[in-house]
């Protein structure tokens, strides 16, 4: 089976980011371009790791019981994806 091309990787990122609160600086096309040679499970892992990094960062800035209004501001930023990609390649 051939590796997914850039268009397929973009679709895979779209699937795994569909219901995630992405910040405006996240560009899925850039992520697809930056991930040649990766397969769907790799991309899924990167999306999950970016999500977890964002959650950890967000929760570290909140008290023990965050208010609903605080949670509404949660976003996964481009930096979280960059760090997830960096850790994936280590």
C-alpha cells in the first residue's frame, strides 16, 4: 500500500481534528506538507499528542475546579502541533 500523499494527509488531519477546538494559527495544509512519509496512525498520534499538550498547558493555568467560562477558551494551537511533531520525530 502506498504512503499517503499530501492531499491524503490533509484529509487525515481533517478527520482527526474535526471536532477539536483549533486556534486560528493552525493550518492543516501546512501540517500535511510537513509530514511526508507519515501514515494515518502517525498523524492520529500527532493530533492526540497535540491535544494532550494543549490540555496539560491549559489545566496548569487553572485552579482545581475551573469554571465553565474558563473552559470555553480552550484551544489547540500551532505550537502544540509543532511540539507534537518534534517529539514524534525524536
